[in-house]
């Protein structure tokens, strides 16, 4: 249960209502948000917080971006959902713009990120059976240890997070797990029935883990050589978060399939997609895959507006430039309550010295200083502010972290 000490009666009531009537599949920070603008969130008592979570990168463009909210408002006055039983006016422009952004030929829109991952798995298997010639029901896909691709039954089947897996079996077969970043382990696991390698270019949930510099280029070469699909899960790392449009861009590699989500919906709608070439996505035929809400007119209108914001490259440049400042300041904290800092662009994993307490305890101290951030795996705080954040706001949040660490050290003295 959430610690409600020090909260107003209004916030306590809202939290109690949530915890009474809602399934406890999350452990939220003790704050009840009512509104947001840019990099800021405001709770129901009027207190303001810098958002350094960005809804796990769903809010790359900031809260209530005027271009995105206007696109949504305009479409709300027209039509919001038709299903794919008919064509819609916004669908074509959206998928063309997304294909062009990715340098690919076809798009399969879905809703949530894990739906897109599931879709990519189906596509890879279908490609393996119909193009590569793998014997039916024998396809395997290689995945990375400590991956996070969602929490559906199939996806947790290849997770090694016991919290996500315990008491949810039996699990889906057909996956082989290797250490993240180990190209030799991948090569050893590939056989005649391997259809794909599924990888996060930077592992998010694991703690913003950046692979060795040569890993992704070597993986691209290996997949091409062995006739295996390279699937990049860019749900968190893509669309400007790391200072480039896609995290794969840092290594100069292009996967066979991009899996996208989160920021694709502009922080307004759940929008996800698998993007690839016709030789893979063209294998789908009517009735083999679908979604009632996938690519609906409202989602397509917002998604198109989000893509247009990325076309100029301004947000990517902001992420790269401000990210350099963020990481410079964070590295200065190593040895002063911080054990390690990882990441790229406006995305960082900060390992807290266990002597000072858990990462969550530091997140509570940040919350008290007007900064919302989230812990993962006990020791790591993930920092991911909206890409529209200003430099002085960035410094304000880092100063809050400095103060929080100093307070924790003082209590231990």
C-alpha cells in the first residue's frame, strides 16, 4: 500500500479509491496528478513537479503539446474509430509518413507496445516458414537476458524477471536467451530454424543498459549472413529519446523490423507499429492478424502529427545536446552517492550507492523536491524527461538529486 503520510486529505482519498477498486499491478509514487504542460505535472493540490519519467518515454514531446492536442481535437470533431472494415482519411498519410521516417516500405499499426512485439514475433515466424523454409512449428527466436518487451503471456515466456513470470505459466516455447551484448553467444545459438533476433538497442527496464559499441553492427552483419531477421524494439529508445531518431542510428545500423510505440502516440493515444519491408509485412493476408482499434482515425491523426514534429530533427538535436549536459552533471555525482551512470541523450540510468538506501527511497526524496522519477531493479533510477525540457529545468532536477543524495548521506553519518 502507498505511504500516505504528509498528504492532503484530497490526495489520500484519491489514492485510497485507486487502491480499493484497482488491481495492484503497479506501486505508484504517492502523488495524484491532475494536469500537465511541457515538462511539468501538477497534482490535485496545485503542487508542480518536473516530470523525469515521461510515462516511460510515451511523453517525449511533453505534456499537452499544442500541435498534438490540436490534431486530436480536430479529429475528435470528425470521426474517431471506423475499424479497418473501411478505409479512413488519416490512415494512409500516417502509415506513409511512418514508413518514410523509418526508411521502410510497409507499416502494421497496433495500439500498445507489447501488441507490436507480439505482431513482430508472428511476422518473423511467418517469414521463417514461408520464405526461409523452416519446418512448421519449429521456428525459434533469440532474445536477450534481462529484456523487457511487455507482459503478455508470450512475452513473459522469454523474460527472466521472476516477478513477471511467477504463477503465470505454462509458457510459450520457441525462444532462446543469450547474454545481452554477447555476439558470440548469439552466433552459437543460431541454427537452421532461427527466424529472428529480438533486441532492445538500449535496454530500458534493465537500467538503461548500453551494449558494447560493436554489438549492433556485428549483429546486423550476423543476421544478414545467417538469413535471420534483426528485430529492434525501439518502443522506449526510439523517436528522439537518445538524441537520434532511433537508437540504432548511433551504430549506423538498420534492422529488418522496427517495433515502435509509446511516443508514437504523442502522449495522447496508445499507438504502436511494426515497420519493415514488403518481403516481410507483405506476407500478411486478410484475417491473419488485426486489431479493432489499431490505426484508428484518431490514433493516426495524432501519430502523423508526432511524426511531423520529428521530421525537422529539432527534438533529436535537443535530446543530444541537453543529454550531453545531463550526463556530464550525472557523472560528476559518481562517488558522491552514485555508483554508475549509463545512457544516451535524455535517457539515463543512475545506480545509487546501496549504503544510502534503495533507488526508490531516493525517488521519494526527489518527489519531496518536486521531481518525479522512477526506480528499477532496486538500485537504479531512470531519468527520462520530455525532449522539450529547458536547460534550467534540467539543472533544477539534477540539483534536486544532489540535495536528495546529500540528505541521505547526512542521515547515515
